[in-house]
């Protein structure tokens, strides 16, 4: 083999290797370079209000089902008043609510640009609507710190759903005041949210949660007799004297007085409601 031919083959080899290395570098750069970030971040309402102004379009993703639909923000100053974009979007939304419009809150993620913002929606058409979408009005989307039209403070049911969507619900439960478990009990039953109710019962009693959701349509707890939170013993708990007024699933009205038991199942655990004691109290006068 001549000297010139050897040199030619060697140079050709270097060119091929160089191209391969360049391609590998290009592919690696594509894999590790800047990518769209769909990170989940809880944002306060005042930030979202400016970020997603009226007439903006975004996508709602239901946390429980994973179903998504497109909407337009049409109005709202204390929260976002929103309408499904098309009849197809209205159909998807109604399917999320088991084909029955409802005021029940649901945990959602709002996808706007490359952001996923934890939020909460209700599923009841109300007020005015301008889009030709088969949706008779608008519905409400709440973000962290937003309020309803009638209250100066955030709605607890919406707040809990925002925390759920943001993956912060369990940490919230573990840091809450013992008496806040009573408020969450009310929310869970009134929102017909069996999973939330199970979380707030001391033994995570799914059977009791299912029974309560099935039998009670609405619950109101008043006339609480409370000790200072620091005096409530974690393991032995505390009997809270209360008045319970509830409406059954058959719309019968009941009122009873008795004791709710608040306790922890371990010193490091969260506060919760004793489910068996609650069932006994409900059954006493029903």
C-alpha cells in the first residue's frame, strides 16, 4: 500500500470519527439542554390574577381523573370566572362531575404556558355566559388566597383542594390545630368527598367514610365546647361537646347533641376525628 493511500485512509477515518462525535454531542445537548418546565407550583391569587388576565385561554386538568379541557377566563376579581371553550370541553367537564353539575370542589391543575398551577373548581353553571359552548353560565376557579364573592377569607373547601393539587395536603394536616379537624370533617361530608373524609378520621376508616357520605347530605356542627389547643392530650384525645344538625340523603332533618372525640393515633401523627364515636352520635337520633 502506497504512503499516499495510507495517509488518505487515516484522514478519512478522522473525519468519520469527528462527525460521529459531533452527532453525539448534538444529541446529548438536545437531551440536557433547556426544556419546557411543567413544574407544579402553588401561586397566590394576586400573582395569578396578573399572570392570567381576563380573556386568557388555559387548560384545566382534573387531578382525580386526569381528564382535561380548555377554558377561557371571562371575568372575576376575587377569583377567576371561567367558561369551557367549546361544547366538547363542556361535555368533558360534565363527565368529570359524573354527568351531574355540582357545587362540589375538585382539585385541579391549571396549565398556562409552561406552568402547572394548583387550583380548585366547582362544577355548577351560574351567572352569565357568552361563549357558544352549551354551558349555561360560568363556573369558578380558585387559587391560593382567592375568596368567594360573599366571604372576606378563603373558602376552606377550595383551600383544601388547592393543597391537594399541589401535593401539600398531608403536610397541612400534620401541622393543623386539633380543632381544625372538625372544620375539615364538615367540608368532607358537605363536599361528598370520601377520600378527604377518610384522611381526617383517626384510623383512616374507609367503611365509616363510605357510610357517612352515603347517609348524610349536609352537616353543620355548632355550639362547640373547646379547651385551649395546648391542653388537648394527643393520645388520650379530647371529647368536644357539640350540636350536630344534618340532612340525610333522603332530605330528612336531624339534630343531636353529644361529644366528638379528637385525638392522634400516635404522638407524631395528625389530629383526627374518632369515626366510631361519630357514627354512634349520628345513629343516636336517626
